[in-house]
């Protein structure tokens, strides 16, 4: 796995101070403040006496065990408000990732981890302060944060935790730039009945292109396990799976995932997907692939995405070609499906390639 998220410990405190400095947004063209800004009471209060009641934090580490980012939240009193203060019961969040590790999905992993833990601890909401010119604003919006107050370019935002669901991907456009008819988001436990219905309804179709599935697969408990395991894999950065939803009705109509993710010198993953037969031939999967490629290249920091389809599946071949994938050859006897080794036409797309 490329990154691991773990709770803050006492040995991390110097790193948290460094991340506090890194979290200060510097508009383009302006000079960064001196490090003595960390001694200003309004800044230092975010880290002084770390470990007091209500403090919560996590650190992201890479495969070599090096810290690459952190996220914290802390309660403030009305007499010593933070920049993102809402009330005395709402902790304020602060997050930073080392510049060289940005764009790799670290921020999303940190944010998802902290919000889940804050909810488990009984907090009703979490707030933050962000400059409207800070690119991180889009990340916060995707995770449900909404503006509470504004003063110039400074926004106070908050997200309620009781009704929060997994955040949809940022992209809302199809491959040609038009508004997309679908959106993607990670599946959550409440999606399990709809996921089971999708799989049962399309069993005959899907089993033509996937390895053998046992009867247990077609049970609610198994689909709940799949969602639970997908959430764990997403937190580890080893697999990113999303439901495909119709934007108009929010109906779950398919799945799409990046799996077998390889980091280091490779930075690649495989793409897989399935779509409800009722919606085939409408271009919806092409829109979903476009969105997941935006995530793969812009957020997950991947360089190359590979995909394959049976030669007898022209619809899937067209989806890949329309999305900008380039044909690279034939993988003979590539996957065993229904007891038979099947060939696959192999495609790939690079982050630098033109998109469909």
C-alpha cells in the first residue's frame, strides 16, 4: 500500500507543528510568512498542550515509514476561538500534506479517517477555515463541507456527521465536457440492498465476463462484506471502488473500480466496471470512465491505467476507445471465466494521453 493512516502519538508532535506551518495558505505570488508565525497565539493555540480532552489526530506515512501529512481537530472555547470556530461543541479541523506528496490522494484518506472517527466519538459536526483561493476548498466540498460564514477570502465551513455519506467524485462532466448524467461515489452500507438487487438482476450478463461467483455472493451479507472490504482497501490506497449513480434519480446502476494498484516506479492500476443491462448503449459508462480517470490521474497520482475486454464484447471495447484508451495487444488465455480461459484485448491510457 502507498500510504498508511495511523493515530497521532507523542513522537509526532514536532511533525504536527511543521504541518501547522505547511497548512498556512500562501496565495500565488506572495511570500510565505516566517516560521515565527507559529509563536503567534492565534496560530500556536492549534498545537499547544496537544493531547487535551477532545483532541483527535492522524498521520499519513509512506511505504518507507516517512510521515507525509497530518490531520487534527480540536475543541475551542468562545473566549479563545480558532479561525474556523462555530461553537464550543464543534471541533475545528486542520490538515496539511507535504508539497511533494500532494495530488496522490493523501488528503482524502486523512479526511475520511478523521471524519469517521469524529462521528464515532459522538461529534455532531466538524468545522474548518479555508481561503477561497486554496485548491483544498474543492476537497472539502466533496466531503460535504458547506460555507457557514465568509470574511473576505476567508471561509468558515462545517459538515454535519450524522447524515454524512461518502463524497462523490469532483468531476461532473462527460468526456466531451458536457454535464454528466451520472456521478460516482464510494458505496456505503446503506447501498447494500441496491447493490444486491443490481447483481441479482444482471447475474446472467455479468457472469459472462467475470470469474465464477458462488451462491453466497448473491446474499445481502456478502454484499455488505464487499462494501466493508472496499472501504478498508480505499483507506489503504490499494483499491478504489465506486458506485455509478444516475444523477437525476440517484439510482445505483453500476460499479467501477481501480484495482491491483502498483506504486513506486510503476504508478499504475487496472480498471474494471459493470453496468445495469437496462442502461447499456446510452454512453453512461463512457461518462463514468471519464470521471474515474480524472480521479486516477489528478487525485490518486497514477501514471497509467490498463483495462481489458473479451473480443466478443464490442460494447466494452467501444467504451475504452471512446474514453481515450489505446489498444496494446491481445492477452491470450488471460482470465478463467466459467471454467474456460478467455483472451482479452488489452488497452491502456497514460496521464499524458489525450482523452476521448
